[in-house]
């Protein structure tokens, strides 16, 4: 039902190369004999060929020493610092995110693996029995759910039916994992152009209102991600006006982690 996100080709330059070049530049500005500079250059060149997941902490320490930023301190636009790729894997370890094609792209873009993300393209919440069972079997510390995109085209104006189906799935998790907190992600705003093509998509505000009330009823936490797309200086939507591009994902994952209090 949902379109396949475009394949992205990424050209990666090892962060050690960038930092080493910057430190060498600083060292040549009248500090050729500075032993600290020379030591930092040697350390960075050694890190260049290392596994980045093993050297993240060392690189952070060198950034503090040299005063150079590698770009991993970017903001999500709200003043909050985005989690790095390594930090995303650390904070979501032992947790589960359940959802449809929008959630599935977390794996496709390489941020997390299927031991955390339990999803299926075209999935609606009422048909997610297998995914709920898989998530429960993983015995997570936190559960995040993200449904609604496909449900809009199934339930249309009958938002109460969507909420009833969501309630059923939440009850399954709460029965099996009574002490595990559950977080419900909003349905993202959908562009006017997309709604014009598929009018049922225009009911998303009613669905979100229902989800807020459902969270109050069930003791869950509602996560509103809408400002990530509405306040962004760039267009974060795919051409269909419903799915989102890769730049959305670290912002979304950071927001979920912060609201749930997940720490690396």
C-alpha cells in the first residue's frame, strides 16, 4: 500500500580524518613544537582506521581538548542536541518500537535493527497481532507504538474504531508486561496535496485527539512529533506528502528518547 522509500547512497568520510586535518592545521599555525598538538594528531591518526563504535568516546574527548566540532552536536531545531548514530543504538537497546512503513524506515536507514524495531509495510494497528506478540517476547524495558498512517485509509471518519483497535493492542502489552511503560506516537501532519488526493487522510487530527484521550485512559504517554516537521526550515516530506525523508529520523528518535528519559 505504501511506497518504498528511495534508496539513499551515503558517502562517509571517517570522522578521524576530518578531525586530524583540523588539528594539523591548528598545529601549523605557529605551534609546530607544541607536544600536546603532536600527541593529539598521532591519536587521531590512529583512530582513523578504527571501528567508529569503539572510538566514539575517545573522539568526544579529543573534541573537548581541541575545541573542534565534528558535526555530531547538531540541534533538532528545538534547541535539543540530536543523538548521534552510536547514541541512538545505545539508548534504544533493550526497547521496542512497533509500527508500519514509517517505523520500518528506521531499520532501512540503518539507525536500529529488528531486535528493536518490529514493523511491517502497510500495517494497520488492528492487524498487528504478530508484531505485538514479537514485541512482548523481546521483553523490552519500554514500548513505543506508531500507527495511524494506513489506518486512516481503513477507518476513514470512524476514528473511534481506530482507537478501539489501538486499545485492544495496548491491553495485550499491559497484560503481558504490566510494569513496562508504553509510549504512543502521534500521526504526523499530512500535506494538503496528499489530502486532496486521498481525503480520508484529512481525519488525522481527530485520530490524534483520540490517541491523547486513549493515553489518559490507559496510563500511556502520548508523543507529539508534529513540530519536527512543521517547525523545520526544510521540507521533511517525501513527494507523497505523508512519508518522511531520512533527515526526520534522528530528530524523531531523539524526541522519543528524551520523552522516555532514555540514557546512553
